[in-house]
């Protein structure tokens, strides 16, 4: 009997195998003593084993002994599946004449004709399949089943792991690397013997792991999986892993045995910590420089094992000459933890942490291995609780701590003592004390220092004592009602009141020198007495601090402060201050007006405290009798007037009126010379493998950004200004040194000094009263002028100066405009008509026609002198040439349009110049005026210059 027909299915749904939106089949069946059938099937859009396709076609022939099949599935233009072969019904053997797979656009796999396998015992037997592809090779041979006896092998050769990520993106997204794997399975499926080798290079898995290398062996037998692996990162050795894991090797229910015993050791090989940052992207940027080696040991029941972590880390610490070394040994046994950490300076012990605690780290294993609830990883008590720790200091050098903290204060000595820490990590209780041995702060030696903490019902009893040389001292002792609890905000730590006593013989004023460079010679003490009551959030100090007849020297200002009297009182949460001092120069200065009375500065003010912090501020500073503000060679200033400050801290408004009593200010041309710095371009980053790299400091907002300053300053025609400016700066620092103008003037008028967000500005017009202007080797008398500050850069005011110089038979005028860094200098004369002649006047002080041969020689020597100065300055400006006849020519550009040249010819004939000066002036583009002065003859010429 023959049956035939067509079948149409609107959808095909075979869970986890085939989904299709339709299927059309044309079939024929012959029914007799045997049954045979043929079918031709077309599929629409489909999903086979999770891989989508557009269309598909299959030819199937069913006979008495076997089923022949030919399947072709496409995805776009790609032949995704091409399988041709037969299935023997008697023994379930499949033989493939064609097996070509392209499950993704990038991956192709092909098997040689004759590949075969037999389906049996929940797996495959007699397999011989080798898939060659552009992403590696996969080979399966022998018997791999869930029942019976097995003898099979799986091999991966040069297998690119990212193909797995393409096939199964939900489970293995981000997986990559090159894998070589060889695994053999023998024996009964319920208790197989497994052996394998692995060699994987450059493994990546998303943001968790990268550049990981793994090589070694695995061996499974009985209830254990034994491993012996070495790992690396980016080609560098990382760790060794060896030991065994408890497993169920019965392939019908294979898995980890959480009730079995584990014995695994992970040894981190000695090497740079940077390996951790390379391996784990999440740690990159947070791993410090240094080296480490460690060993992790896991023993006991797999579901809740005992753990021991021990090792050593060496870290370069800023300012330390030797590496900081940390040796650690942490053991976890059930719910108990033992900690031992030793800190060393090189190989010298300086501190330690030791003790015990409880741990609930087993919750992590239960969650990871036994499907328990996920623990709170931010609960520090899960890692370590019920602390009983001792923190010991055994001679820790204070300068090491200061250097590591980036302190600029010079500290010496060592710390000896310790603390006991008990309780929880959230709310620890601390008890103990530390002594500072052989202490030095700056250049001030101390007799000793000690601090202690003792727990009380409401907080801590504290005691801080500092003993200074020659009887000075400070002590702060009493109760502080604070109990730290890091689960709560700081405002809720207060548990009681403050009850502190402050006293002692006084703090030497010389201690200021440790914090302020250039302060020395201090005499007197700061006497502090009183109490602090109230609460930690709202302290109520009752304190008196005073200095009587103090003395101090400040090198940065060139001043000594004499007869310093200071009285500070804190009472009823209000601080009041009264102070006076008498500043004088460290060295006697002649020419800065003397006064009948000593210069004096006094201050008076008050500040309200809210929560122990400054709030409302009101104060005033008075400068009297020409008070010295600075007495340095480049800045000497005496001032009078008043300054006031009001407002709520830190948003203060500072104002006042000041007047210059007498002063002298000098600014050098070097301030404006453009020079290349000796540091690399800031866009370049240089890393040296053998040196620690200091992180760039992050500069945050300053409290001074909130202070607004607005002070009127009257100059009273009492400020002398000496200002050097380069007017031929095009040639660098040499041009600034050779072709410059020097202003020496007395200033009058008034300016407004303002500071907002830490940026100073000056506004106002300054009158140039009198003085002179020196250009090259000539002196001009200032006729009139002004300097206008517009609120920009204080060192870039607008100049408007005019000056005059008289020489025999002529007058030369100069006008200076522009700014100090880019002045515009213009010469003019009603008596001398060209700039070349004016330049001669600037150098010699006389017009060209009045120069004698000796003066001509002097002019040439003057230009040569300027050039010599430039050569000695180390910069190549101009040129120097020596001719075969012994003639020496030296030339330099004086400005952008004027070039001067000096000639010395020792072998000159009687009708030649021995010494000559030649000047070229480019009056207009390509039009040049040339003039020469010599001991024999002088010439002048005008010519048209063409360059090609």
C-alpha cells in the first residue's frame, strides 16, 4: 500500500530543540511486509538549538534498516547547518558524509566524511568526530556516557573561547582567549577515572578577569578532583594552585560535594602588585605599587572550610628611604578568627596588630555553594566581629608617618605604646596610650609627649601631655563624651558632656617656626589655661591664651616683630582677641623715612562659636607710625591705616583704607623674559619602574575663596618703583637683558585692591611724579606719565610714560606704552631725523656728527660690550665672525627693525677703518637706511632690499 500527501503546520514547537513559524512537508509511505517512507520538508523562520535561521529544507528517507537525511538550514546568506548522513536503526549509529556548521557569522566547523557516533546509555559510544574550523579544532572519540563503562576523549586545539560567548551570549558574554584542552574519561560512569591537561592563554571574561594564563593537570578519582595548575597574567607568573576538591564523579549526578573535605592551596608567587590590576579590571587604579607573595590554604568541609591566609607585602611609601613591609597571617577556624599583622621599616619592626574575633564568613560559602540567602557584603561584622585586638607601636619613626601623610613639617622621634580594640568593627572600644620618644618639631626639641585614652560610661577619659625644653609644657585632660559608631552619622556619636582641663607652663613661641618656613629667633611662651565644657557638638570653652613681650623674626619679610603682646579669651562660646606688636627691619635700611615713634601694628576682634566652629566675625587691624610691612631688597614698605573684617565665617568682607608711608618696590626684567621650563610638557606622563609614582594632588576649594577683600590704598607720592622691562623680547631672555628699559620713579595717586575667590585685582590710575628712564646706556628724565590698573593681571598695567634726554645740540624723546611684558617704545627727536642716528645717541650720548674718532671707538666698544654681555648670558643673539685677515665682526639686533654691527680690523691699511660701528634701520619693508662710523671714515646710504 502506498500513501502520499502534503502536510502544513502553522507552527512547530519542540521545546529546547526546534521552533518554527511554519513547516510544509511532502511525503510518500509504502506499507507492506516492511515500511518505507520519504519526506521533503521546508521550514520558515526557525530556531534550532537556540540558533535562529530564515529558511530550511530537509530530505528524509526512512527504510527498514536506516534513515537517510540531508538537512540544509540558512540564516541570511549563510549556510548555518549542512548535515548529510544516515542513522542505523539497529544500533543507533549515526554516520555523517557531510557535517558543516556555521552557527554564527564568524564561526565555521567542518568534519571529514565518515565521522560517526552511536547513541547509547545516555551519551555516545564509538565516537570519531573531528571538527576543523577557523576558530580551532574540536575532537571527540570513544565512549562518553552516563551509564556503563566509558573510554572516551575530548580535545580542544587552538580553540578560541570567544566562540562560546557567541554561541551562548547569556551565559558566557565577554569570554575570550585561546584554549588547548585534553581530557580522557575511563571506567564505569558511576565512578570514572578522569585525567586532563589544560593550556589556556589570555583568558578574558567580561569585567571580571583579563589576560589570565592557566596551565596544568586535573585528575578525578573516587570522590576527589585533584588539580595542579600554574597561572599567570599577561605572560608573567601569578600563582600556583594545587590540592583537591570533593566532588560527585558519577556522571549521572556530577557536581561539587559540599559535605566532603577540601584541601586546596593557592600560592601567590612573589611579584609586582600591578599583576592584580592587570588581572582584575575592577581593581585597576586602586592597586598600590609594590610587591607581594602570599599563600591561601583551604581545609575541612567544603561547605564551611577553615581558611588561612599568610604572606608579605612590600610597598614604597612617599618619603621613606626603605620599603614599608607588612607581614600578615590570618586564620579562620569555624566561627573564630586569629589575626597577626606586623609592620616593618625595611626589616626593623615598628608596629603590629594581633588578636582574635568571630566571623560569619561561612554565610558566603552557604550562599555560593548551598543556595542559601545572599549575605550583606557591606556588613563588616560578617568578616570580623567581637574584636579583641592589640595595636602595638614599637619605635615607629614619626618622620615616616609625616612623609607618608605629605606633611611639610619636620618631625623627628619615634612612637612607642599601643591600644587594645574590643567590640564590633562598627562601634569599637579603644583603650591605651602612645609615648613620643625624643620628639622634635621643626627645630624645636621637646622633652616628651604622651597621649592616652580610657573608656568611660559616656565616652573616653583623655590625657595629652607635651613637655617642652626649659620648663614649657601643655596638658589637656578630662572626659570626652563621644562613642564612635560608624553605622550612625557623627552627630549621633555624642553620649555625654565635655569636661576638659587645659593648662601647663606654656608653649614656646618658637614652635611657629616648625609650621612657617623662615620664622626663627622666637622668644616667649604662649600660656594657655582654662576648661572646655558643653557637649562634643556644642563645646563651651572658657580659655585664656596670652603672649607677653614676645619676639620673632620673619626672613620672608625681612622683619623682626618685637614686644608682641597677645590676649585671647574664649568664654560663653565667644572668642575675643587683642594684640599688638612692633615690626622693625632685620637690618637697618637707609632712605626709607624714619619716624619719631616705633612702627606698630595692633589688632582687636571677636568671633562667635556655633557648634565649636567660627560663625560671626568682627575685627580690625591698625597700622601706625609707618608700620613696617616688608623690608626686603626688592620690596620695602611702610604703611598706615585701618583694615576691618566682618561677616559670617568664611564669607567675610574685608575692607579698609591704607596709605603708603614710604616704600620701594623693584621688579626685574627676568620676571617677563620668556624661557623654556626645565620640566617636561605637562601632557607627557613619565613612569619609572623602579620608583614610586606620586599621585597628583587634587586641589579642592579653599575657605579663602569665600573671603571678599576691598581696600583703598593711597600712595601719597611715597612709593619708589624700580621696574625693568624688555622691549626687544622677540630674541628671548638675551634680548630682555640687552635691550631693556629701566624705570625708576616715584608714584602717587590711589588704587583699589580687591580679592575675590582667591584672585587679586588692582583698579586705579597711578601718577608717575618724577624719576628717570634708562634705555641701553642713556638716561631720560621723566616728564609725565601714568600707570593704569584695569582689574586684570596686577603685573600687567597699561603704561603711558614720556621722557626726555638732552645731548649737545639735540634732544631725544621717548614714549612708552603697552604693558610691562610687551612695552611699545618709540623714539623721536626734532634735531635728529633717523633712528640709526638716535641709536648712536643712545649708545654714546652724542649725535654722530659730533663723535671724535675716540668716541666712534667707544661706540663700537659699547655695541661689542652689549654683545659680550649677551654671550656671557649664554644665549645666541646675533652673530660673531672672524675673517681670514683677522677682522672680527660682532652684530646683534637691537630691535625688530634695527641691527647694529661692530668691526675690529687690526691689519687695516692707512685708508681703512681699524674700528667701525655700522647700523642698519629698516624704515619700511625692503627699504633700509645704513650708517657707519669709523676712526678713518664714516658713510651713510639708503637702499632697496630684495630677498629671494
